[in-house]
C-alpha cells in the first residue's frame, strides 16, 4: 500500500463548479499535509498546508483533514479555467521535511 | 514568481558529458532538496541538505552528485547519465528545526534535462 493514495483523474468540470480533490494516507505519524498545484512544465506551488483535523480556508480554497478516516480533501469553489492544473497532495513523513506525494490529480475546468 | 531560482531551465546532454544544475534561494531556509519528476508522475525525493550537510540520499546512483557550497546554493553535478535519467529536476527549500519541520517546501521552476 502506498503511503499516500490519490486518483490521477483527469477530472473535468465546467467553470463555476465546486471541485473536490481527495487523498488517503496510511501512516498516522507526523500529521502535516500539503496541497501543491503544478501547471504544465512548471514546478509545484504550495497552495495549502494543514495540521491536524478540521478545515482551513484561503479564498476559494478549503483544505480538510479527517484523521479518523485518514482522508484529506481540497475544495475549490467557483472554479476557473486558470485552476486547470495538476493538484498534488503530500504528507510530511518525519523530521527533516521528508514529503511523500500522491500521484496528482489532473483538473480541467472548461469555460 | 518563485523565490527558488534554478538554472539552466533546459539542458540537453550526451551520455559522456559532465554538466551541473544550479539552485539558489534567499529566503533564509536551511534545508534544500533535489527532486526528480518524470512526465505525469509525482516528484520523487533524491537528496536533502540540512544546514549544508547531506542528510538524506534516497539511494540515488553515483552519476548524480549533489553539492551545497553554502546555505543559499545547491548544485547537482551530472556525469555519465543514461537516457532514462531524462526528467524535470526540481530544487526546493524550506525552514528547518524547532517545530518548523512541517513539509512546507518551496519549489523552483525546474531544470528540464534530456539525455541523448
């Protein structure tokens, strides 16, 4: 079993839709989770960072962690064509910032 | 724009060449990383430098040789590479220590390497 599982998609939605991106994880140690956005041929960009259970909101983006089910989610409200990218979830595995990434979900927002 | 700068953006090299990838950050981060990313795959960790010392080597072949001359610079020296080493090489940096090991990495744009 992979440390972090993520459906690669692609996920295609119309402009203005609410997008839900999800990952599951197996190791309960070091409960720091990140969402990165990566445009084609660019480096990943840190979108959201969360620790512990609950929600964290930043503009149109909400990150959610459910420790009981080992499930992390990213919601995008009022999705825009510019949101079209690959979204990578990641979990910090240990001291020294060792990250494990999910496979990445390709999101396409159609105008 | 990213505050982690990588050069060159593109590199084409033969299997007998020696080349280097360079990375620079001025955010005061004391951890720096090299990741390798193949097309449609997530980044894979290669090396981690903590306080300018190599702290993690993910069993990377010796044809990749990292170097951290100071807290702002990170190099990746390449020699005798294989075509399967063609990929996007990403540099990243982060804070380190005292509760700051949270995984918040800041990535550069990457160096796209093609080995012929």
